[in-house]
C-alpha cells in the first residue's frame, strides 16, 4: 500500500467515524431496552469494542451499521439520520446540534 493510499484510508476512517449520531443511537437503545452487550452480540464483537464504536472512538463499517440498524428496528429513512447525519447537515451548510 502506498503512503498516499494509507493516508487517504486514515482520513476516510476519521470521516466515517463522525457520521454516527451517538445520541440517537443511545436513545434508541434505551427506548428498546437494549444494552451495549446486545449491540456486541448483534455485531459479533467484544462489548468494549461496541462501546467504542457507539461513542465514535472507533470507526463503524457499513456492514456493522446495517446490523445495528436491524437491531434498532430502523426504517431506511431513519437509518440515514442515525448513521449519516453530519454528511446531510454539511451539505446543507448547517451544523447538527
């Protein structure tokens, strides 16, 4: 892998990390009575890793986001607000609070 490709990958990982709406995910987990242990089982990862992904400390890939969307019983429209909210806000020139 070239230096440029590695750098682009690291930048992409940082950008993906911040597309997750942590507050909405945590709220939906509470609404459904689910825990991070439930998330870790659904994603097939360790509980501390699930915690890091939910809290934007580690990137979440699309496959994991889709599995979490199923666990959270999200509609396709809701999926976008939980996992791509910053992208939409930036394209409108607005910050999401």
